[in-house]
C-alpha cells in the first residue's frame, strides 16, 4: 500500500485500530484487529510500532488464529516546499510469536522496507508516488512502486484511487493491484478509513492471486 507524506506533530500520539483481509481461491486471511501507535518527534519526523492478530481460513483446512506480525517504523520528511513534500519511511516487520510461525499463521521472514514517498498538492487534489525496496531475511527481495490520487470532497471527506506494483527480484511473481479508499473525519481528532481493492495483473499461481482485499480503520490523534 502506498504511504503518504504526512508527519505527526511534535508530542502528539496517533493511534490506529484496523481490520483488513485478502481473499484468494486458496482461502482467506485477515488481520483482526491490527493496532498501530505513532509519536511525533520534532517538526519533521515520527516513530511507531504496530502489531496484529492474524486469522487464516484456508479453503481446505481448519481456521486458525494467533499473534501476527510486528512492525517498527520511522518517517522523516526531508523536504517540504509549496504544496510538495518528500519523505523517507523505513520499516521493519517481524513475526512476533514462534507458535504462529509453526502453525502457518505468519512466515518466518523478517522484512526491512525502504520506501521514498513524494506528494504534490493542487487545490482539492493530492498526487502521491512511492518507490522502494524490500530486503528479506530469507527468500528473494523485491522492488515496489505505488501511486495514488486523492480528492477532497469536503474538509472532512477524501476519496482516493491507488495503483500498486511489486516486482520480486529473480522470480516470476510480479503483481499489480488497485484500490479505492474513502477517509471521513470524525470530530476534531479522529477519522474513519475504508478501502477496497483487487488484482490487475499477477504472475502468481491462480490460487494465490488476490480476488479482492479490504481495509476498515479508525485513527485518533491526542492533542
């Protein structure tokens, strides 16, 4: 999923709780729920930590659930101009529980992501692009590219459309996905987020191709 260039204000916590999932011919997988806490440091950076509960529901097999993946993240806005911004947003994902690895809920893989994100604002429109690299502890690494266009319908409602591509280095497993999203402000400090998407092209086996995915989340900032 393509990131944004927003930075949390100094001394402010941003708390997110979300539910997301993917449907394939081989079965469904969910994070139910997913929690993320981020904290603003200075005027141009923030740090965060996230964790989730993983649920796997294979087409032929038993439904399983348990502790999912953890994530450490850092975002640094190294450029800000008139309606433009650039950020570096490294993140480290890791399995949080040995039992979940043994039961097939999460892969025994650690991933270091290094994306660069840029955005341009023009009136009610926001154009964002991302390019990055995933380095894995085992298996092939990958490159990823994403872009989204956002339109502010009102001061508290934004509609977004996204295209995202991942290219696995040395493997025929490249994928391109689409997503539509809606963000609705709730009160002064909160927002509801909804997303739905699917597959455009994929070199994965038919059973592993994403039929569709969804995201529902709530964000709250402490001010």
